[in-house]
């Protein structure tokens, strides 16, 4: 017996000494690898920030030993979530401004502005998040009450989608916006003042006193509502953020993202100075978030990046341009083939000429940059899809995967146009469907709404979808997107049978859209998006198994831990 024990001890000693040393072992888990066969595992090992082994508990624990050993206690582990369309920097910046999300009336907006003014330290009052579609009176507000309360303080309040804004008289004055001001690809809404008997002096405070005396009635004046390109006329006059404010915004956004399991964000529209700030913070080890940067389609970005080419580091990838074809459905800026059902004299509009998109596509194709274009309406979607396919006509079918051009949102399509997506990646945001479903039918009518938010139809056409949240337009939590994609309901469980359920996605396809397909859309599927040997160890542990639990539990599911490069960046404990 003693001899047996001695031999067993010798065997155990050599077995332990032959184990490979790694940095981290996670075991006793349900690991959704999201590999090509969508397999599950129990355990994995991490070394140097990458997965070095994936398998059963016995396989990993027998072959490896680690400085850190995590017992997952049977909980589910997933690849880190990729948000394929969001506004990471804009969200962080907004955390320092007035939040109007969820306001139920314009009166509540006014109350929040007044309260915020007491703590505001800036010369401007800037906010975002109101949505007139959530109010009992579903009409745009105007500037006049803000003018009375804040005659000398410029105020700029963006709608939830960023495609419309309300500006008071002082903000309009600083932007030199008058009744006769015109803007291509946008609208400056006007009110008609018939005479002097309705408080016109208050309404005309955009003008100087001498001009008021000489006004000939009736007269039209800006009422403060700006749509699409008109928004920038005021926005460009807001003082630029300092470097300290930019850094603070990025780090604040990172904290919130890690809390909900995001390890990569695709920021849809960035300026060069913000990309430089991201790069610097990442190199200092302060910003650990991986960022796929879509460049804003402005002259500075075109001049610099088309000259210098794609820029790629371990955590930053700058290889795409974000273009805007049209506006938003909620503000009737989405470009439709036919009139809005609830406003028959409007069809929306393109933000730039059709020739602009054609010329940009040809340049980006030559320079090997990805083109990602915002399209909401069926007219915009058809135009851009045809522009893409015209460019791709010179490419063999076997080489089309080298381009991976995307249409962002792809919200409303004509029933005949899904076939145009065979070589295009739809970048979708499922919570848009459950946010818009209350009024989308009013905007589009019965026949068109059937082909709106048609995510399963898009998947069948393209073979792949990339899923994002579009935060801060929608909530930052990607599990809300998962729930909306699968259940097609809002967080209150409405509607009972789901919204247009034929276009609901399966749980497997939704998870792929939030992980490996998102990585593919970013040309990064060999680096991330699944738990496989050689890939970055970006993963999350959830309190519920979202692939098996009652779907109603998904939105309230908490992220227990978030890891990037094998480093714990968030823990609920």
C-alpha cells in the first residue's frame, strides 16, 4: 500500500510539473464558443491575452495550471459583445450634458432645462433625447417659451435620433439663421405670424428692435425646429470640447459599456481629433475598449485618411467611412419612394446629391476603404444599394468578401429590393423596431410597414447581419437588442404576440450578429467574435443563460464579469 501511494505521488508530481503555465483558466461553465459549428465547451485557458485552449473541464485542468482559476459555477459564458453601430464618443459626451431621454411632454423638457440651468457651467445649454412621438401631443415643439425663460443663453436640444433639434432664438442668432436662410438636405421650420395682435414682439425676438418695427405682416420666422443638415448650422457654433473633456467622455463611455458586456464598439461617425484621442488613451493603457472607427465623411477625414490609408492597432481599426443618405423616420427625414402616409406632401429627402454617393463609392473602392451608409427610407436604400452593386460589378463573386460594404439601419425596404443585399451587409438595430412600432404604421401605411425592420428577410438575402444598439439613440444594453430581435416586444411585453414576428431572429443568429458576424463586418473575424484558440480573450459571464432561459428574463439579465484580452475590466461584485 505504501509502495502504491509512493508511486501515485511520483506520478502526480510529474503530471503537475508537466502542466503548461497560463495566465487564466475558467472552468465549470457553459461556454458558447460561437465557432463555425456553434459548439459549447466547459473550460478554456488564456495566456498573453489570447485563448490557448478550449475544451472540457478535465482536458483543461489536466493539461494547464494558472495564476488565476475561475469557477464559473455552471453559468454561461459568451464572446464579448460587439456593438456594430453606436456613438461611443457621443454617448460619453452626452453623459456630461442634459439628458432628455424618456420625457413625456414638452412641459417636462422645459422643467429639465430650467433645473439643469442651475448647475450648468457652460455658456450654452446642450441636451439630447426628446421624442415628440412619446408625447400625448405628437407634434414638434417650438422655441418661444425657451426664448422667454432664457433670452441670453443659447439652447440646443437634439431629438433622440440626432436628426432634428430645437434651438432657441439666441442659438439661432449666433448661427445667423433667418427666415430666408436655406439649407440643402435639411429643413428650417417656419411659423407664419399674420399680424401684431398675437404677441408677435415675443415671437420676433430673433430680430433686433429696429427690424421688429419695420416688419411687414404677415411674416414667417424660424420656430426653432431644425431637421437633418439644418441641425449642423447651430451645432457647429457650440464651443468645441477641450482635450480633458474628450478624454473624460471616452473613459466614461467605456465604463458604461463594460458594465453591459460590450468589448468592441463600432463608432459610427468620428472626427480625426477624436480618433487621435482614442489612440492615445489606448496606448497609455487607459482605454481598453476595442474601437472600430467609421470616419465622418468630411473633407479633413478624406484628405488625411485617403492619403495615409487604413490605420490598425490591436484595439483600434480605422478603415471605413460613414456616409448619410437620408434622415430619420421619426422626423420624416427618411427618403421614401412614395409620400408619407401621415403627410402626403412629403417624401423626405437625400442629404446630398446622388452623384456624391457615386463618386465617394468609387474613391473608397480604389483606396480599399469600407463604405457604410446610413439608410432609413426605401428610396435611400435602393439608391445606395445600386451604387454599391455598380461598383462591385467589376469584382468577381469570389472576391466580394474582401469589401464587406454595409448599409447602416436598412429600416424600410421596397419588397423588390431585398435581392440587392446579396453582396451587402445589413447593419441593424433591433430595438429600433420596438421603439418605432407604435407609430411606424402611421408613417408608412399597411403595405410598406410589412417590409420595414425586416431583419430575417435581410438575413436571408445577405447571409449575414451585424447587430448594434445605436446608443444613445437607443439604450446601451445589448441584451435589449437580443430581446427585441427574438421576441419583437418592448420591455413591457407589448405587443402580446410580438411585432411582425415573421422577421424575428433566432437566438443563435442574434448571438452571431452580436459576436462573430459583427467581427466579420469589421474584417476582424480572425481576431475576435468567438472563443477559439488564437483569438483575443474577450468574453463575458452572464447570470442567466440567454440561449435557454425564458426570453422575458433576457433584458434584466446582469453581466457578472467582462474580460478584454484576458483582463477583468468589470465585475458586478
